[in-house]
C-alpha cells in the first residue's frame, strides 16, 4: 500500500444493508480468511501496540474537543490537558466535584438558580464563588494558611488551579473538605 501512496480510513456502516462497498469487503474478507496460502501479517504487530496507538489517538481527539468546547470553563482551569488529567488518580467526592466544576455548594451558584436570596459570602466581602473561597475569603484564612504553608515549604503558593491539583492535590482535597 505504501508504494501506491494510499490512505486508509475506517468508518462504521450498517451491515447487511446492501451497501456495495460493504458487501464487497465482506466477500473479500471471507475469501481471504479461507485462503490458506496467504501469510498472516497482523500477527507481527503486538496487540499492546495497537491498543496504545488507539488510546493515544482517542486522547488526542478528546483534547481537541475539550479545547474547542465552550462548556466546562471552571473545570478546564484545573484540568486543561486531558492526557495529564488521565494520569492523576483522583478520589472523586461530592465536595471535590462541586469545587472543580463550580456547580453547587457555593452561594453564587445557588443564587444563580434562585435557590437562595443572595450570592454574598458569609465573610460579607464578595460573592461566594469557588475562586473567592480558595484564594480570598477571610473566613477561611486558617484553612488557607494550612494549604499555603505546605505549598510554601515546597516552592510557592500556587498561582492557578491547575497547579493546586498537580502539585498540592492531597492538601487541596483537605482544604475542600474543611470548607463543607
């Protein structure tokens, strides 16, 4: 095939629907399967190689979709890279999910859906968003100080949410659990 400079694309078609190309492919596949003089080429490629290539291609397409979508903007701040996210073993809890998605548990979110009267945080300084809780709320100074102390021992207080997950996951989860 490489000498002819062909490009092979695979796609799904409905079986047994009289599609000429599909019927021809079935006929040729049966003929080849019954031809004992043909050498078996696919045995030369380990299944692990095929699986790895399929996984890499899937992650690549997932990343393209993730980058292009306008949805999930809060979650994207924590996980901009799909491949890196898949490498992280997360313990998904209701509190963790609420923070990294920005859905639920904050007054700003509950106010948006008219579940509560106002979005203002209990500290009275701003709307109670996930950003406010993590980086600004005076009520959480003690809890944030624990998180900052650990971060400062290793390097510096994280400037973004991706770093909170990547470098300080355990401490960040503890911080989240102290919130609720």
